């Protein structure tokens, strides 16, 4: 086995007022580090929780590192991915943090491709509900960014294809349909047992809203957010490897 990269990995999450959300992100950082022993993996947050990305990068430079790989823990390339994270990296440079920083793709679909570990994680979370279902709603947070919405549509089609079942995208905010509306549409189309798949990385207000909307409309099960799953840890490392900053996973 080759040694792990000396370039640390910084996972950047949106952040939430829910304490469990930050705990989930930190648990994922530990899972990534466990999947690749010797790798330094840190968590950072754009809002609510600390530390901020620029603070983590400054601390890494102060510890003697000369480079870092930043992974956006985002399922779409909407505003936070296109604006907030680059702004945080620019602030670090303005503050004098002279690290060589590689920014990976988000952990959602990129270039029309839905990552296999993402689909595997969604399927596992659905299976964990222990409830049979004949249709699925893939519930996401929501955005007005059409390009970002198209990637959620893509993920819903891919998940439905893997399951061999109807699967509609839905949104807890900003976009239509709501999870409840999607559940209703599937039931009107003949589905009798609709499950909610959570297109969320961590728990929070919007995840709770999505679950409530779906259950009110008759959903029989609601999967948990992806969280610190092995599949998500694998996906993070795939993103890191794609920018050439780390060795393959240990066997």
C-alpha cells in the first residue's frame, strides 16, 4: 500500500443550526480518514457552525502543510458551490494563507454522470427503512438554479432505473413539486406504497420538512440522510483522487 497523500482534505459543508448536522459532517470526516489511514481530514462550514474554510486552511498552513484538497459537501453546483466556496478560498488567499489548494467537484452528479457510490448510498438508506415500496420520491433541499435542478432530476431517473421503480424528484423549498405533491402524483399513477429517498447529506430543517410533507401525503417510509456512510466516504475519496492528490484506497 502506498502512503497517503501529505495534502490534507478539507470537507466543506453548508452548515446548519441543527447540532446533529455538524456532528454528521464530522463523523463523515472521520469515516473518510478511516477509509484512508494516514490522511488528514478536516471539516469546515460555510454558515452557522465553525470553523470556516479559510480558518481551517490557515490552521493547516500553520501546521506546516503546503497544499490542501477542498471537497464541497454539496449535492448540486448551485450558489454555495459556485459562489460561497470560491469566495472562502479567495478570502484565505487575501488573508495571506499561501496554500496550494485544489477544489474538487461536488459530490452530486457532474457532467451528466450520477456517481455510483451516491446511488448505492441512496439505495442502502431506502433498504434500511425495512418497508416494502413500489415507487420513490427523491426529496432534495431545493434551489432556483435550473442547472442544479437538472442534476436532481438526473439522480431521480438514475435511482428509479437502479430500483426498477417510478421515481420523482421533489423539493423541500424554492422549487416544485413538494415531496407531498410528488407522493400524490405517484399514488394517482397507481403506486400503493411510496417511499421517500433523502437527497440530503445531513439532517436539518429542510429534511424534516420534506419528511413531514411526504408522510402527510401518505408516504409509507422515509429514508435517513446519507450521513457518514461508507459509500459517501468512498465518493469523497473518488473526488479527491480525480484531482490527483491522493493514493488509492487501502485494501
